[in-house]
């Protein structure tokens, strides 16, 4: 029922939205052999061959006169735009490339003012986008309205379009974002002369090295004693194209005698609230990798975020369980409830499996001693690395199954 509703919804949006938020690998390719720019008198015909139909829009800008075409997920690859320019003096320069997540842009600098006579996408046979332009006097030139918009949609630098992020399937190195908690003006917990911010940064560096030795790619949200806002930590993960996100902490508790490591993942009950908050956000640029949610209604954004989360949450749960198993398996001390749900901001990425590891409690003298012990730290780093490897293998196997 829900599936059918979403399918209808996607169709009504004229392919502007993928059926599954994360499955954006079906990238349309630019076909140079079926593309040309033909000039005849004052008319200009631009034909762009594409491997599959894509949503697009074309408009004109002034100062200088330009034709701009935005495409949803069109990969120009390494094809140089100069090859398309041959035989036309109405276009002075041509650039194309990735423009913003999920969108590509082509910009043609026009030698003189023109108007857009027609613009259509042919979907029968070999798909193509065909535009016709005609020369007009400067007084009749009508650029797209809204100066703010043209400022926002900055022109791209020529760059090949990288493929949007796709779920890891074992065919490339796993990209891990490590997030040492606190830092700078926020030292975190302080107990017995130890500072959480220092301890987790030192441990993160050690873990990074262990993971790199295991062939993973590692990005840190901070590698110094600096303050990083919680939202930024999640943004760093998205910008890095993270496969997983691991936040590292060693907090204190005022009461009780808790000891041992704990793995947190987003609480099931917190999911709905997290999605609602994301949908309310004004700037939707980086909610989902490779999906432009700007201009989408709240209902559609909610559905897409929800779909992504439905894929991601079980993967986060498995990551938390496998990590707990690996730490236990290495004979390291765990909290009596080793895996728990929590409502932490850094765990709220809808499309990146995320966990928070409380390495131990600074408030416990035994944990504090362990956290400072080089041997314990090396064993813990090895255990987490092994856990991530185990998880990644099973996760990749599932990704392959889902694709079939
Ligand atoms: Zn902390």
C-alpha cells in the first residue's frame, strides 16, 4: 500500500524523485556521439544525447548572455565540452559538470542575446534533450527572473560528475568517519585529572591508524583540540561520503558505579522525532546524500527521509550489536547493558549507519585506568576495527542480495 502510494507519487513528480532514496546509482550518461550543436542563420539547435531520460530545466541569464541547463544526475564523464562546440560561433564558451548534490549543470555563453524557442526531451528511441534558440535584439532578451536565485545557483567549475554515494558493497574501501566527542571550549567529562576530550581524541587517532592498516579510509570530525558543533559533525560525515559514523566518548556519571563500554544507536522511538525535525529544517541541502530536497514539500521530504531511515536503522542496530560482540570477544569489559538506544544528535543521519561508543566511564577509577593504559587502548582499537570489518562483510552481502 505504502509502496504503491510512493510509486504514484514518484511518477507524478515526473521522475524527479527516486523510488528509493538511497538507490541513486542509475546515473544517466551523456552520449557525445548523439550530441551536436547546429547553427542555421539566426537559429541554433542544441541536441544532447543521454542514456536515459532525466528531469531538466533550461533558462537564460544576462551579463554575460548565457543559456543554463540543469539536469538531474547527468554524468558528463571526462568528455570535453569543446568537442560539442565545433561549427558554432553563436556560443563562445561551454562548461559542464557537477553542480550541487544530485544535479549537473551545463552553461553556454552566448555570443549575442537569444530566446528559447523550444525545449523538449525525446524519450522514444535514444533519449535526447533538444533545444532551439533564436537570435533576438537585446531589448527582447528575457533572462530568468530572481537575482537572488542566480546568486544562489553559482556557476560550476568544470569538473567531472562523481557518482552519488551508494551503499557500500565491498567493492571499494570502507569509508569510516570517526568523531572524537567534545573539544575546545567543551572539554567533556573531567574526573581524576583526566579530560574526556583529550582521551577520546588520542584514542580516535589510534583507532584511525588501526583502521587504515586494515584498508579502510578514515576521516575525523576533529583531529585537534577544537570545538565542533554537533550538526557539523554529521555534515562532515555526509560531505566525506561516509559509509559509517562512529562517535567516541568517555563520559562521567554522577550516580551509581557504572563501568565498562557501551554502544549506543539511535533509539527507535527517537527516529520519528528526528525525521520530523529534519523535515522542518529550512536548508535541506545535506539531509540525504545525492538527493535535492530543496523545493520539495514537507510530505515528500518526510517520505524520502523515512525511507532512507528504514534502510539505515537496521544497519545501525547490527553495527552496534557486532561491535559489542567484538569488544566482548576480545575479553574487554563491557557495561551490563552493552547495547542501548539513545537520542543523541550525532546519531540522526537518516542515511549513514551511526553508533556512539562510550569507551568507559571517566567517573570509574577502574575505567579511567583502562582508558589511559596503552595496552588496553590498542586492544580496544583492534576490537572495534575487527567489529567494523565483520559488520561490513555482512552488510555488503546484504547489499548484493538486495540488488538482485
Ligand atoms: Zn562525551
